[in-house]
């Protein structure tokens, strides 16, 4: 008994380096007239200008998304998919699922070679990698329901950015140069890039050749024409008109799968949010086809039942409890989650407080659990590494009336499939990689092959994107989300814990160090060497495999000051071009 007390006291000491002391408290960019936080400064400014012209949060979100399809081509898109949650000032909320779907010709084993192994080259780039894009339908659906400004007015700023051109940041110039020239890994192997695709190089290469440099102006003429058609003719031109024709022609010419029929039948879905409660806060988040909402609510339920709040923030004991909650939620994600239009997912059970109680009963006070032991019912043999890219992008909006929109969207990997559809300037996603590509193989490296997320025509691939809105007693508290593949759910968890359990400001919660455990591989990755040597030693002694990594996620957020009600836009500077831009005056 005495020994256990000593262990718990040691585990309760601060394990992470404290944030730098500042004499001025930075809460973010304040606004009473609306705010947009995005990883693209130019797109944040577009959203803010729409707020300034009398647009509401959804108008600004739609305008920001279209602008990001121009200014942030590695992840902003019209050729991909995503999720948006909208909360109205009266507290009601809804979600828009515009995730891509598998083409009609897709099959469960389409990415396996003759030896039954996954051919990653066909997932990472090229014409067989994309799902049927959902972004244009989804943005149009949200706008039709909530938008105040005409559709054309929210799409046209993107048309102008692409047509007149915009100035390249250092980061984007460097990304484009690697895309055009190609990338080689340490063993001299070519990585995925635009290099094999002439239409992509023509669209994004520097005219006349050579490298892009910071400060250069890039003009995307075909993309401007495509966006102008969407602005003028509406979403049907993309799904049933000349843009659909171009996509289907290019696909047919290069062995791709997407047909005119796939595009014509694509439907965005409005769905009821997943809701949870955590220490009196309301959590509003995304249902499947995202796994994020279910997993987030599971983790919060476990941490509330473990009474996390009584622990010292960033202590070894708090880290231990959070990692164990992550481990168990990600195991449920692997076991159960998939597109609910195709498979039954026990959402009510998974998000219940009773389920959380059952899950925490296996957590040991001073020892790491075994992922292998907990998940032996779904594990098979093999060591094929899971490869889920960390790209994607998130932005958050609050308008002057308190309407909130949180949007995460993606092409999957940076620049998606690297394929630009000829004559459109549009980059297509490689989202098919988010399906379980090797049915029946779930292993210790993180490959998942459970039935719920196996490929089927028309099915949405499981996502980790986790846009979230937090409210308390009917009042908006925070709007957030993040990129980062499977790490997304854990990044969002940290931000939510920051402003709820730990009582931090939004700025502090976004800046705080993050860590990630995904059930498999059974290891914890920590950001930025934030963990002290003593803490590493303690966690290792408890049985944890600890890995230090670079930055995790990019949580572009809006936080509402609890006393004044002022909105603070919080640019997460883990992404260098981020900005919180104030709307109106
Ligand atoms: N492609 C990232 C995600 O959907 O989770």
C-alpha cells in the first residue's frame, strides 16, 4: 500500500517542460465581428472578407474552403472530401458528410497484387487512387441550408485568386518544387509526386521551367475556369456537366475507375452529430464516416470516469491515463468503425458512459496495458506497415452572431493522387487508401483489415477527421479540429482537454504539447522533445515504448472568452502560413 502511494506521488509530478513564461498573455486574435482561423493566411482573409460583407459563418466557411483549393493545393481541394459541423446561436447543430466514396468498379481486394500484398504505389499516386470527390456537393449542401450570401459570391474570391494569381510562401514554393521535380527517399527510390503526370506539371510547374521561389506569383488558369463554372452554374456542372466529362475521360484514358455515373450519383449527407458530455461541457462532433467523433467521446468518457481532473496536468500519471484511454478508443475504432450506410456500428453503446466504465476496468495504476492482449480478438499475423499520411487541413469560423462552422477536408496524402485532371486544374484525392485494403489482416504495425472498413462500391472510407465544437450551458466555448491522419483524434483530444479538464485558454490549449497512441503500433509518440528525461525513464519503466517526433497536427481554432464572450481566433503556428483573420469592423 505504502509502495503504491509513493509510485502515485512520483507519477503526479510535472513531466513535460513548462511553456515559456511571457509577460503578456496572448489569447489569440480578438473579434466581436467574426473570425476565421486557417492554415492558409490568404484563405483566412477570404473568409474574413466574406464575413465583412455580411456573410455568416457558413458563407465564410464555404468561401475559405474554395480559396484553400487554390492557395493550399496539398490539402485544400475541390477534388477530395471532408466534414463540416455547424452550430447555430440557439445551440442546435448539424453535420455535413462530404467524404469521398469508392467508385462503382471498386472491389475489396483491388490494391492487392498476385501475391496478396498491398501495392502501395497504386494507393499513393495515379488514377486508381482516388475516391469520387465530395467537396463541391458538401459545400453546396451546407450553403443551401445555411448560407446568407449568394453562392456565386462565396465561390468567386477563389476564382479571382486562381485567375489573377497569388504570391507563394516559402513553404508552398518548396512543396511545389518537390512535387514537380519528384522526391527520392534515402535509398534513392522515387516517392509519389506530380512528375509522372504531364497535366499536373503543366498546371503547377513554373512557366518556362525552373524552381518556384518565395514571392513568385502562381496563376492557375484552368482551376480558375473550373471554379468560375462552379460559381456560375452550381455544383451540377462538377457532377453532371463538363467537369464530370473531363474527369471521366481522363480516368478512362489512364485506367482509372471513376465514371460519369459515379459522379452523377454522388450524394453529400447531412447527419446528426455525435454528442457527448465531459465535466459539464457539451461535445458536438462528427459521426461515421468519421471514426473521430465516436473515438473522441469514448476517450472523454473514460477520462471523466478516471477523474482525470484531479491529476496534475502533464504529470506522468495524467499521461498514463490519457494514453490508456487512447489505446482503448483506437482499438474500438479498429474493431467497429466503418461507413454506417453499409455496416452496423454500435455507436450508442460505444459512446455510453457504461462502456467507458467497462473499458477502464482493465487499466493498471502504474503499468502500461498490452495492446496485443486487449486486441487479440482481431489481430492476425504479419508485419505490413500501416501508412496513413499526415496531410489534411482544418479551419474554424465564428461569426458575429455566434454561429460556428468547423471544417476538416482533405486529399488524403499531400497533393492527393498527384493527378491533375486535364483541362480543369483540379488535383484529385488518393482517399481510397483510408479503406482497409487487405481484408483479414490486422497486425501489430497498425495495418487494419477488419470487415467494417473494407472497400465496396459507393462506400465511404473511414476517416479520422474530427471537427468538434464545445459548448457549456448553451454557450459556445471552442471550435476546433486538425489534420494528421490517425493522430487527428488525439490532437483534438488534447485541445478539448485543455479548455475543459485543465481550464486553459484556447491559445494555451492549442500550444500545449501533444502525444499520440493509436492502439497499434503499441508506442507513444511525443511532440517536440517536450518530455523530460526523468519522465521518459518513468514511462519506460511502466512499459511504454516512447518515440519523440516533430509537430503533431495543426488545430486552427476559435475560442470564446468565458467572461467577455469575445471570439479569439487561434492560428496554430505548427503550420507556417496559418492566420486568424478578423471579419468586419
Ligand atoms: N485522410 C485523412 C482522414 O480522413 O482521416
